C-alpha cells in the first residue's frame, strides 16, 4: 500500500526512481511523484494524479537531472486524489522533500501547532506534509548558521529523530534536502522500509522488488530505525540515537521473477504458477516414512505440540478465507478446537485465550497492519504466535515465534491467488502434523500425503479448464452479480470465489454456505443473478443438489463445479458444469478454488477491467 523508492549514487536518479515505482505500482496507483536534486542544489519535483505512466509522460515533457532523489506511488488515506496531495511533500522552505507510507494520527494537532508558530505555507490536505514541515522547522532552527556538510547531515538526522518522537501513528519515510548533497534519510514504524546496498550507490524502498534489479543485498529496517544514507555508506540508529548491528541479507528472488512474461496479466501468470507453488509449499515437509509433516520452523518440541489444545487462525481477506479452510482441516484431521478471527477484530477484542492456545497469523505480504496488530496483541498476552507468510523478510515473519513460509515467490497481482492455495496446503500440513500426534493413523496420514503429492498434477488438469471457463465468462458477461455457495471444506471457497469476483469485476458477489440459501438469500434469486455451486461428489453432494434444485425452481441460472459422478446427476439441472478431478475432501479446496479464480479473471477481462490494478485496491494493506 503506497510505494517508496529513494536513490543516492552516481547514476541519473530519475530513471531508477521511475523504474522502481513501476515495480511498486501494484502497491498503490492513484497518484505518483518524485523529487531529485541537481548539481546546482535545486530541488526539482514532478508529481501528478493518475498512474506512473502519467508521471513518466510528464517527465518526458519536463525532465529532471541529478543523482539523488525520492519518489512515491500513492494509495490515498488522507486527502483527495489530486496533484497537490501526491507525494513528495515539502517543508515550509520548499527545500526538503519527503515521501511517506502510513498514517500520522496526530497530524491535526501538529499542524495547528505549526500554524500557531507562524507556518502558513501548507499546500496539501495530507498528514505527510505536516511531518515534512515539522522536520524542516526543526532542521532550520538547528542549522541556521551551519555551512559544513557533515554538520548539516548531523542536524538533519537530529531533526528527523526529534520530529518522529512527536509522531503518533505509523510511517515509512524517505527524505532529501537540497542543501545537503547526496544524502537521504529513511525511517520506519509500522510501515516497511528496506535499504538496498549497492556499490557506490544505495537505495531505499518500501518493498525490495523495487530495487532488486540493482542490488540483491538488503537490510530490512526494524520499527524505530532511522537510516542515514550516503553514496558510499549508511548508518542505522534508533530514534534515541543509539547505533546497533544490522544484517545485510540476500534477496531470495531476482528481477526476472517479477516479470509478467508472456501472460496478459500478473494474475493469470500467478494462477498458472500454482502447480509449482503448491509443490514448493510442501517441498521437504512431507515424511512418507512417518506418514506426517515436518515443520521445523514452528520451533516447538513434540511435547509442546502435543499440549496444544486450541488453535486460533487470524488474517484478513483471502488469507482469512484460507484460515477458514484451515479450521475445517485442523478440526477434521487433528480434532483440535480451531477458531478463525478477523485480525482487525481479534486485535481489539478480548478473545478468551486459554493456556494451551496457539495462534497463527496468515499473511502473504507479512505486512498487513491488522494482522501485524493481531500478532502483537497475541504476543503481548504471552501466547505463542506463529506466522504463515510468503514474504520471508516481512515484519510478521520477523516478529513471530516461528512459522511456515509459503515459498510462493512474489505475488504482484492485487487479487491474491497462488498465496491462497499455498496457505491451504500449509494448513493441511499443520493438520496432518497435529493429527498424527493425536488420533490420525499411519494409513490415514499416508493417504493425505498421497493426495497432497497428487495435487500439482491435478492443478495442471484444472488449469486446462481455462478455455471452458472463458466461454462461460463470455456467456454471463452481462449479469448483475453472482452468488457463490458451498458446504463444509468448500464453504470458504464460496467466500473466496465471491471476493475474487468483487475485487476485479466490481460485480456484486456474495459467498454463503449452500444451506443458508433458504434462510433469506433465496429472495435474491432471479435470471440475471447466476449461482455458482461448488459441489464436488462428496458426502454432502446430495445436500448441494437440493439447494441447486431450489435455485432452478426460481429460474436462477446455475454454474456447478463438481467431480466424479456429480456431472451426470447435474446434467439436467445446471446450466454450466465444470468437472474437477476426483480428490479427497480435505484437498479439494486447493482444486475447487482455481476455476473461481479463472472465472473472475476471464469475466474481468471481458468487462475490460484493470485486472492487476483494480479500482480502490492496493496490494498489502499497511494501514488500519
Ligand atoms: C484479496 C486480497 C486481500 C488480501 C488481504 C491480506 O485478493 O488480496 O484480501 O488477502 O489484504 O493480505 P496479506 O495476505 O498480505 O496479509
């Protein structure tokens, strides 16, 4: 959510900043801007409402020069989407440029204080501008007579620290000042910031994918870190000014991994990556000899694992839906009472937790503000809290007591797809591990392992349905919305199918347990509102069949996903039948979600929606 890129080095800063912004555009895309200082100590700024392409166009008309600068792509929180509200923002002197992710909660108080001190030069409605003014004011006060550059740098650093100590809220920031050459400062609290370490050049970014084309050496900043960055060196200290050790890590992926290749959209690429990503989620974690899963990253001894008496799964959006599948899985395989909590609710409510409770946070990005809040709240209460994350360098991964990485590779499409199936596979592994320590026999464990191992090939089979689903999407392109229904393991898949549909087609969509139909939803049934039933040939197929009859009786079109003998029984009932490979109940969600990802995708393309950058959304929601 919002993207930051900063550069200081010998190369021209503007192309590097623009290139980084393009790679971060999925983080926010309502406006963009940059500021670069040239050899005459002039701060040149270009910013505009709209996409990065609009900024790039502006830069062709009005180029900038210089070898250090900061840039930003915005997802609006405070203030409308206008040129003025786009970042960077400036201090009262106009010499300091700052970009910011996060929310300054006490910005009104700070703004009033600055105004009563005589500062009337505010140009935007944003919280960010207030921070820029505060830092600028503190710097100008301390630096009035300083001419020496090292001293200016020291004063600038002090001003940043002093200002941030006054801030309530969250921030990832990068800033430059036209009087302080080849120098930038970054800081974080609650919003991610990474330092890219190059040769004779250094970078700041909110996400390493912005800079991985230039360097794979990175330092992931912690909350309350402030980093002073030159061309040749950097120094990380705390808000209080203490310096400490920081590790330079190698970024796991390369710039190649974040290319779209021949696919029309990242979302489609990521849907088609699922045979590989599901395989990677299980790689080295299956033990056919012991008929169980090996999850060393949980950092728990066998007695500790045996003592777990209750599990809470928490996350947001798609990750929460994966948790809902996990609830069915863990209860079915391990018989451990499991609950799913919205992270945004869990973090603020007083969920009674017993001594034997284990909490899992589920997050692709590992940076979602509410999920991070839930993790911190759970740990503050003294509960062991584990993460299921994709981004290994993320805050959630670093702050958890242990966990399981997805290894799904970067997910760029705003609508989550491959991360969902990896999360479900990992939750199956967790169910298997806990189950085998309780009631699950070797034969049952072995059957689950076989079904998991069969998944990548079965996903390949499901992906071959893409053309059929495209035809269905064309046929239903003028509907007013869609309803999704499923039972048991496939009820959360109905929720996820509806979420995908809403996000990228903007059509009305809802997911429900099939049986809820007759408790109210049936009032909605009409010919222009199709119902998608996830009805594999399982123990509840006949119940789903009843519900399908109820829809048909009211002239509602039915799109059915089924398996095995389901197709023959649905032949006269469903308008469309999509046949999935046969699989046991507990792994079916990994297969049944894929046609729904494809349905949303093809329908969005048919409706000419911007699939990878749907309106109002952004990847990785780092604000509350
Ligand atoms: C849906 C989607 C969001 C995310 C949610 C959590 O397609 O992308 O609902 O699933 O914002 O994000 P992570 O998993 O990064 O915590």
